[in-house]
């Protein structure tokens, strides 16, 4: 059985992959191009793809009857794979839920705090040698403790963020999701996204990407927000309409934003870079050695189950 891992992985993941499987590990860190995706489907039994490897319906159509029978995605988000087209072509898809939850919630906290307390702007000031010393009205930001939090998508990561904000920062939590949640902390389900947007200090986006959630956070949602409120996006770039967000930040319609992901990633528009009231991270959600090794272990567990003819642990 031939396996293709489409990016270099942590040493622990590469060592296990080489010990357990007949594996080829691609040494490029950029997404597969179309020719490589066709090779993936035609020349390998299992592929471990990740973010940016765009296995679209067109790619499956061009590949014909694929040799590949499993895309064991490295990551919980799989909006880069057309799952219906994959299944129609006889290709199963798995992902790595859970392994990413705490690290991504931690990055959401980083962004909430950085955005509210103007940490990026302050850091730039110090590095530029322009800091003139402490004074009572220097760089006043938004107080975080005790504020109102709105979670858009109360799944694993949304709940981990809410838990941190409730227990750690004494915040009032409200949310929107497709279904009611049984939660161990107090949280109100809002009637609509615009209602939620209107009443919170931090609107945190934690829904999966894909056609269903594209531009969920649009001009209407941003317009409903208070001028002091912040948008935090740790989900997928296309969930927030980037042009509308830039305009809301430029006009002061909202107080700020913290972004880990971008609509046309890795392109970050100059208009965003020019703004002081936005914190820009390079998709760091799961970027720790332990977590990336945990994600790799989970992806390889799915490969191992497939090789053994057992049930896949994490089908999507
Ligand atoms: P999850 O457990 O499946 O949670 C997703 C939540 O979104 C669910 O509560 C779901 O509601 C809700 N939802 C889906 N569509 C919705 C809609 N149209 N309106 C409102 N709510 C909706 O997934 P997760 O593990 O928390 O991960 C969430 C996403 O985070 C991933 O898909 C991935 O794209 C992203 N992510 C980013 C990073 C990063 O590096 N920045 C890292 C990891 C994950 P129901 O429960 O009612 O269905």
C-alpha cells in the first residue's frame, strides 16, 4: 500500500509514518498543484493531504477511477475537499477532530487580548523607538474581564473558547449554532446572528468553512455590532467577507479585529496591513510541536485502520 503525505511533518510523525508504511513525504510546504492532485489520486492508495490541497469536484472528475481510497486529512477543517465528489469516486475522507481544539482556543484568546488591549500596535510602537513613556491616557484599549462574548458556531473549539472566557475572564457567553447545546457553563443561544452581533463585545467566529458559511459575517452583521466591539476569526477566512470587514475597520464601525485566517490566504491585503486596529496572525491556530504531532498521529491512526480493514476512527 503506497501512502503520500503532502507536506513535511514533525519528526515524530515522519518517523512513525516511515516505520509503519511505504510512504513518500513531499518536501514542499506549499499546496499541491492540479497535476500533483491527479498524481495523488492515481498513484497512491492513501493520501494525507492538508489545508490548501484543493480536491475539488473537477479534480475528481479529471482523475477518473482513482487508485486512492482514502484522504486522511491532516486537520479538522476539510473545506478544501469536496467530500461528496470524493465519496462518489469511492474515496473516504477522515479528519483530526479534538487534537486541535485547545491550541486553537488558545489562539482565539491571544487574539481577543491582543485586539482589545492594542498589543500589536503597542509592540510596533516600542520596536519603532517611538514610545515616550507611561502616562494615564496612553493607548487605552477595551477592558476584557467581565465583557460579553458571542460565539458563532458552538462546536468543540467554540466551547473551548467560551469555557476559557467564562471561567478565566468572567464573561457572559451567548452563541449561535445550528442546534441547542448541553453546556457545563452558562450560555444563551441567540435568536439570530445579527441579534448576537448587536449585543456582544467580542464576536468570535468558530464555524467550519465551506459554501454554507461563506460570508456569514457580512456587512449586515458588522453593521449590527457596537462601535467598540471586536471580531475574532480563527475559523476560515472566507467565513468573514473581507472587503466588508476592511471597510468596517476603516470607518470605525467596529472597534477592532483579530484574524488568524484570511479570505484569500496567504494573501493579506495591504488595506489590512495599513490598519492599526487589526491584529494579523499567520494561521497559527494549531502551530505547536505537540499539537501538530497529535494531529499527525490521528491522521496516521486513520491510515492504519484503513490498512487493517478496520472501521475508520474519524470519518467525515
Ligand atoms: P465542530 O466541532 O464541528 O464545530 C463547528 C460548529 O459550527 C458546530 O457547533 C456547528 O453547529 C456550527 N455551525 C456549522 N454551520 C453553522 C452555521 N451555518 N451557522 C451557525 N453555526 C454553524 O468543529 P471544530 O472542531 O470546533 O472546528 C471548527 C472549525 O475551526 C474547523 O472546521 C476549522 O475550519 C477551524 N479551525 C481553524 C484552526 C486554525 O488554525 N485557525 C484550527 C482548527 C480548526 P452544530 O453543532 O449545531 O452542527
